[in-house]
């Protein structure tokens, strides 16, 4: 069964080659990578193009920095078109450990969505200060209470979907484009009745490059959560 890792990028030249090399060193059968690059001025796409001569990599170039949510939607559609059975969300900055990918694929044999969770026993976060922890925990608490989300780690961006989930929930109707995208996608998945499971992972804050989280993303998060609660 084919697995495709969808990895959005914007200025990830410090990380992308090391990440791709490590992923393929795992020798996971029938695995491909799809990089969705938002016209990175640092030449990230050029590195990916070079590596595509050696590895099973697809590159989806976009015209500019169009947002995380739209990057994943474009990547999901492309991955489905390529015949993927399992489709991952994964960051390019090593916050998500490639060594966890095989465990998530294994868990997906008995679930429709597998979340790499920082919030269950065995999971955790390395490298965050108290401010980032406070913001993350507050966002999780708010969205879990407001939307009735059952998973513990609702903001996680390390996920593995069975193709039937993304084919069923009409991803085109997902409007959030920042970090609220993760909660909206999870909410629609849960509401559709799909089986969701979590496995513990350790999230390590990026060592290279800069965080993409902005004030705009934070504001959008709260607006989207309220809209989801009272419109769906």
C-alpha cells in the first residue's frame, strides 16, 4: 500500500535535504514524499528537484506564501491523485521525528487517522519555553471544550490519514489557512465518525530556520473555533 508524506515548505533549505535523506534511509516500502513549496526564496525547491533524481519525490510549486492549510489541501489532492493509501502531514524542520513514521503506518492498519501525540503517556515536547507551552495548552483546552474533540493532542501536525478520510470529508470546504487548519480537519474527521487513535511522539522544537507561527494565525484560530462550533 502506497504511503505519501506531504511536507509543506517555506525557506527550509537548512533542513529539507537532511530530512528527505533520513526518511528514505528508513527503507519503508512503497513510500513517496510530496513537497509543497510556497516559492521559497532560499532555493528549497531547487534542492528538492535535485533530490528527485535519486528518490521518489514529487514537488508541487506554488506561486507564493499561500498558507499552511491551502498547502496541505493542495498536497492531499495531489497525493490522492497519485494513488496514495496513507497520507501524512509532516513538518520539514525535524520537529516530527522520521523514526516515528513506521509506527504511525503500523497504527494506521487499525485506524482511519493516527495522530503523533505529545499529550498522551510517552509523548512530550523538547525546546519550548513557558510562553509557547501556555499558548499551546490553552489552544488545546479551548478547542477540545468548545468542539468536543476527543483526542488529547488536537493541534498536532504529525498525522497519518487513510485515503477514505480525505476523500469523504470534502477538504475543499476547509477554509482555515493557518494553524486552525489542524483543528478544523480533526473536527470534520471526528464528526464524520472515523476512528481516530493517538500514539506517543516527542516533538522537538526546530533547530534550523524560523518558526512560521504568527499573530494572524492565533487570531484566526479563535475565530475558526467559534465558527465551527456554531455553524456546523
